[in-house]
């Protein structure tokens, strides 16, 4: 049954992403133009992330910060929307998660799924896949998602280890029906900005995962 569900999941990923890109293409173009005319730098931001079975890939996002932002100020940490490295367009994109839309191309390429644990950067919260404790490596058993159970529940309001626990729960209870519920929950939460930024007593950044 799980094998069948995974096959269906991949079909949904391909068909859903292709249809989604066609439908939202005007939005993608508008966002791209807005980024280009309001700040210097490329439209897209690429970053190495850890995917299924620890494989590293480059994730696509719309750029929401100034170029080389990770080397300025608080580095990886983004504590609030008032961070002066975030562009004017970037604030809106991050609040609505529209900066994640280019990841539909990652889904088509087979590097990601529409639903799954968010892919972390290669150096945080652990220094590479091998440094993750065995219990945490379970979250890499499936393709990472554009959205996931963590994003529609705790989002960024808890520590990374607590988020991994939620990710593992998704892996254990995966079904097509669960994916559908997560996708619908994501749509409802799209324009809500709660829990986007980590509390200052936690070490993390908004949407690093």
C-alpha cells in the first residue's frame, strides 16, 4: 500500500506542479519583474539543501533579501520582518510564502515533492547529513516538500529538533489523504504570517526549513 501511495504521490507532484506553473505563470512573471526593478541582484535565490537520503540539491526561491545577506548582519538568522536586509517586495513574499513558488520546478525535477519535510541547509541545524542523530535521519526518508505537516502546525515557532519530531510523524503516517489535507491547510494559511520568524531564544531563521 505504501509503495502504491508513493507512486500516486509522484504522479500528483508532476501533474500538480505542471498545472500549477501554467495557472500561476502571470503571478510568477509579475513577482520576477517586481524583484528586478526594486532591488539589485538576480530574481532567483539558490541554496544547497539536504534532500532525500541525504542527497544535496539546489533549491529555488524568489530572492527576498539583498545579495549576500547571509554574510551581513545576523548571517543565517532572520529574527523579524524589520531585518534591513529584507527587500520591500521580500517582506510581502516572505509573509505569504510566495517566495517558495519556484520550488515547483524542483518538484518537476524530482528533487522535491509538493508535501514533505522542509529541506534544511547543509550546515544547520547539523553540519551535514552525517551529523544528524539516527532518530532525526528518518525525516530524509522521503523527498522534501514545498509544504509539510510542520508548516501547517508548528511552523517556525519551535526548535529544529521539535520540528523534526513532527516531520518524523509525517513519515510514519504518510498517506495520500494526509498530503491532501496538508495542501488544503497550506492554502488556508497562505496569507497568515504567524510563526514566520523564530523567537529570539531559539537559534534558527525564517524558512530555513
